[in-house]
């Protein structure tokens, strides 16, 4: 079964391909099929994930899945939340490819987060991943799974792995930031791993995938 991922994020695609490896699905990024990214005008991860999944399903005429995820920091009232990927304003130099642009944006986002938390008494935060899967664009029964990964924001970047806020998000139970984890560990315990595990069960029970 082809399952279109409503994202052009290569690292997210790689993570989800590993997490859905037990299912008989071929996960394909929408960009490989010529589908542009959808608008994300909503204030919740759930609404944005549903909008993105519907957009991809309608454009490709088949099943689609979307992940809307981000970082919620208690001291900031849940920010950066749904705008986690574009938290900071970035002036984009000409000629940057997609991955270079993401790296530039990630750096600016991390800088802004550190500045916003200066003097904060609490640095508690969580990564949220909301997955929505549709059999087709008008599917009345979307599958919904959500994972939460609790941690705290450290005062400076640590680790070279991952992406986004991974260098600043420490997981106390592991004694490391997410960027210091190997891919296998991250894929076993992350917010996306928790959501994906729930989604695998739903796809087996509701869609009959084996």
C-alpha cells in the first residue's frame, strides 16, 4: 500500500519509514509526487495534521498521513507550539537548498528559544507529535495518534544529531539531550515513536493492514 507523507522533510520521512517498517506500506514524500506543502493556518497540531493529510490525499488520489509536531514550553504558555518550525524570523540568502535552509532556521529557532527562557524559573517542555492518516481525502474516519515526550530545555546546545530543537531538549531519564541520542534510541522512545506505535495498532485494527 502506498502511503503519502504530507511533508517534504527528508529527516522526518526517514524517521517514519523506520517506525512504520512493520507495516506493508511504502511511505512516499509528497514532494516526490509533485505535491506542494499545504497551508497550516490552525492553532492546534490536530487541526493542522488533518488539513495536511487531506491536502496530500486529494492531490494524490489515495491514502496519506501527516505529522504535525513541535515543542511546547510551559514557561512560554505552550510556545512555540504549532509554529515551532518557523519560530524565528529568518532572512534567507539566495541559493540555499532546502536542507541548508532548514539548518539555518533551526539555528535561529534555538537562539530565540534560549533568549526567551532567560531568567525562567521552569524550563519544563515537551515534544508533541500528532499523526493523522486517511484512506482518501473524504475519509470520515481519520486515524489519530498523539505522542508526548517530556523533558526540559538546557542552557546551551548539546549533541550533533537530530534536527530542530533536539540539541536543547534534555530527557532527564536518559541524562542526554535528544541530539546526543543515537537514531535507534530516539526511534524507540521519542514523541514520534509513541505516536507511530499507536498508529501502527490503529492501521492494523481499523484498516486491516498486516
